[in-house]
């Protein structure tokens, strides 16, 4: 009866025949006990089925939890990897942006230096042009002053025709009046400093 292969069901308990024997047990009490055993076996069978169903549900939930746990772990690993990849990519892009900004700054600085150099060259060219213009203007002023000084030294021309002889040998009144005019005052010669200041 204790063999692991022995299984007693409620139907087996109800149908089991104890047989008849002299001076045997009370049949009514045996039948009552047998019915109680059958009911208890039925209750235990139902409880066992419920426990089996609960165990299966628990196993299924455990498998679900394990699958979810694996999925969560995989998601965490993927998120960590993705975060590392994003950080690495962001660092690369930041370094690239910094290098491009430095290169652009160097290009702009080089352009500004080139503009400054051209502006300095243009300024020097303008100063050379100005000095050449002042020298040319001084030369022209010197030539004009020389002509003015030369014109100032010319004598007053005589308006008496050489062939004209007035009666009585006297000089015409117009020629006498011209010759008696007071001499023109000489114009002061301006200094080159005054000419340059006037040019400014």
C-alpha cells in the first residue's frame, strides 16, 4: 500500500470490497468510514488539481518574469551602449565643430590681416601720391612766381611812336603822365610753408 505506484481514488474507496469474515467489523461503520475516505480523497484531488494549476500559473508567471527580466536587462544594456555611442558621437561632433570654428577663425583672421596689409599699402600709395602732387604743385608755383618776378622787373613801355615829333620839341602829355606814374610795389614771395598750409 505504500508503493509509489499505488494511487487510491475516491471511486476505488467506494468500490473496495472488504469481504465477509466471522466476527468481522461493523459493516455500517466501515461503509461510513469508506465514504469519508472517498470524500477526503475527492477533496485532496481537487486541492491537488488546484495546486497543480496554481503551480503551472506560477511557473508561467515566473517564465514571464524571467523573460521580462531578460528583456529589461537587454534593454538596459542596449540603453547603456546607446548612451555611450551618443556620448562618443557627441564628443566627436563637438571636437569637429571646435576644429571647424578654429579653422574658420584662422581664415577670418588671415583675411583681416590681408585687408589690413592692403589698407596699409593703399595708405602708403595715397601718401606717395600726395607728396608727388605737393611737389608738382610746388614746382608749378615756383615757375609761376619766377614768371611773376620776371614780369615785375620789366620796364614800363613807351607809348610815343619813334617817328612822331611833337611841334616845338616837347614830349606828349600822355607819355609824360605814364612815365610819372609811381612804381608798383613788389609782391612778397610766399614761403613754401605757407603754400603747404594753404594746400591743406
